[in-house]
C-alpha cells in the first residue's frame, strides 16, 4: 500500500493513505512496485538496476560507465522505466497496400498500434506516480535529516552543560571544587531513549565508581527506597577504599517523587549525597511538572538539564562558543593558553596578553601559519571567554611570510618589531 508522509501534497495532488489511487487513477500491485522501486533510485547510484541491454548501450562494464549518464534523477528514472515498459515503434500515419502484401516493417509496426497506445498510456501513468513518489521521498529524506540534525544539536547542548556544570568539578583533583559537585542531576526530555543516552554518555566521561539501580516490577516504594539506602552505604564504603566518588543512576526515581507522594525521607536524603556518601544521583523524567517541587529545590537537585525541542540560532552560537572555549587550555606554568581550533587535529595557536602580559587590551598570537591567525580572528569571541582575555581590543602577532590573507583579515603593519626583528601586524576589533 502507498504510505506517503502525513498530508504530503504536490501541486494540489493528494495521494491516499489506504488505497492505490492517485488523482483518480488506479495502480495495481505490480505497477505500484515498479514505481516505488524506480522512485527510490538516485543518480548517485548510477548504474543501478540497468538491464544487460542498457549496460551494453551505455558502455558499462563492472560499474564503469563509458557513455554520458543521465543529467538528473528524473532522466535516470525515465531510462529505468523504459526498460520496464517497452513501447513498440509508432505506426506510420499512412501505408501503401504493397506493405501489407510484402509484410514490410511499416506494416508490422502498424499491427502493433493498439499495443503502442496501451504501452504509452502505461508509461505515462507510471511516470506520473514515480515523479510523485520521488518528491515524497525527497520530503521524507529532508525531514529525516532535519530530525537527525536536531537530535545531534540537542545532544551537544546536554553534553556541553554536563561538562561545564558537572564534569569540570566531579573529575577535578582540586579538593576545593568538591563542594560544588551536585547532589543530584535531573535530565528531562520527552524521549526516554534520548534521556538514557545522555546518562550513558555522562557515565562514560565521569571518573567515578558507577552503580545502577533498576526497579523490579511490583516492588513497593518503601522497598525501593530501602534498596537505595543499601546501595548508598556501598558507595560510601567504595569511597573509603578507593577515594573515588560514585555516580548512581536510579531508574524510575521520578516515580518516587511524584506530586502527592510521601517524599519526606527523600527530601532529607538528597542534600547529604555529596558530603556524606560522596555520591551524585542521576535520574531522568519526561515531565518535571508532575514531580514534587520541594524535592526538586536547588540544594537537593542542584543540576537540572532539559533537552530542548527547539533550538534557536542564538542557542547554537552559544553552544559553539562553549565548545571552542573547552578547547582552550593553559600552557604549563606559563601565562599562555593553547587554542586547539580544530579539535582532534594538531591545528592550534598559542595565546598571550600583549606586551609580555602587561597589556590586557592586546591579544598576542604565537602562530605557525596564516591559518592560525585566521581561526583566532574567526573565534575571537570564544577566546574572550577566558577571563584574562575578556578586555582585548586588538590582536597582534608577527607578520606571516605572505601578507595577502592577513590584509584580507584586516591586519596592517605597525612601527614595531619582535625580538628577532620581525615586523608586527595588528588588527583592531
């Protein structure tokens, strides 16, 4: 059965969900299968599904095409349809009596006239459905890509928040940061699977003992709470042995703190998790409005992350800057920073304050190529998120060997030299 995207229309043509009709034309099972099989093929698949005759015609051998291939998907579809519906030669508009007696090609072609009409009608009929299904497939592919892009961006937001507001404290060896570790983290999203994927990612990045509690069917709230208490005692013992904190994922924890439930014990327990048990509890929910608001107060559930349904352009820019900021790291015991502007590669540029650290209005770049300079300019807003660089008003560095790109970026040579007598260039922000 045809199953197009909900309410999909093309030029006011609507295809039914529960029939094989398109614009009052009926398609049987075989015709529908031909149309569906052809409509899903793309020019990038060339020479897929060509028969032996067409492969020979186009000079194709072992996937190598020696002739010109179709220019677009629709031309490719028409070629594939022609090998499924072979239209006989069109009969002449007139013929001589001699043609009949001598059984000429023209006369034999004339005898196929009814077949010509039928095959032509079938060809046009199928071509119409193929074109429609092709547009429908494009719409579905676009929708799928948009959904995948949205999920990727949603996931990136969650990871960015977890890095900034949890992992940077939890994984730190700085004892002073221990007090900033949350007692509990709530991840809220409509898709349970996405919530769980975010928790799985968090567990994989946390330097922690990891424990998970699963609620068995039929277990009462009281018994489930008793299980949690027992596991927390184990978390405390693990810390005493290994000096490593615990990350405790409790499935279905939100069912315990629904509005109207007796949550007194849980309210008393949550504020003590970090200090007493050296543990951070992690749970997810699909709707925090159904949960007891007192239990969710900030000193109990310190970190609440919501997986957004819609992400604005401003949100995207903020995420990009947060991500880049995370790739700017201190250089040993110096006053400088290393900016890995293409993570996963050796593409980086060193950052310092100008005038040997005396001028917080100048960003000094130690670069290896003009590309380093270009990316520092491109992502200067991320660099300004480092506290010491927040006031910079101009960028300086030694002049590269080729000044063409530097001038395009707005740099000009100033009347000063480096210690090794190289010209200095500057760009005002």
